[in-house]
């Protein structure tokens, strides 16, 4: 957790080494990629629809490794 003024400001549900953060200021508090404030559900849904990880990464100016790491954990957070 990251705290601001004694309150939790953001949460790293899979740990700080995984590029997923829950921050109520971004993506309506849904799990997102902190670099782009992009909900991981967008990445996950595109990937499940058959899109290539490299294509998704280039679409959002992310490194493919970040997309891959987020997708490894996405099923835990995407309904």
C-alpha cells in the first residue's frame, strides 16, 4: 500500500513488482497499468479476443513485457 495523509492512496494487489495498481483516482479504482492509467480489463479483453501481445503493447505505447506480466495476473482481477 501507498499512504497519503494516513490513508491508503493506492494498492498493489500482486506486489510492487507486478504492473497492476488500484488507485481510486484512475480508471474509477479498477486495477490498471500505472504507466498509462489503463485498466487491465482493456488489455485482457483484447488478448482474449485473439489480439497479439506485441500489437496491444504498441497500441498503448507499452513494452510487451509489461503487457505479458499484467495479463499473467489479470484473470484474478477482471470479471
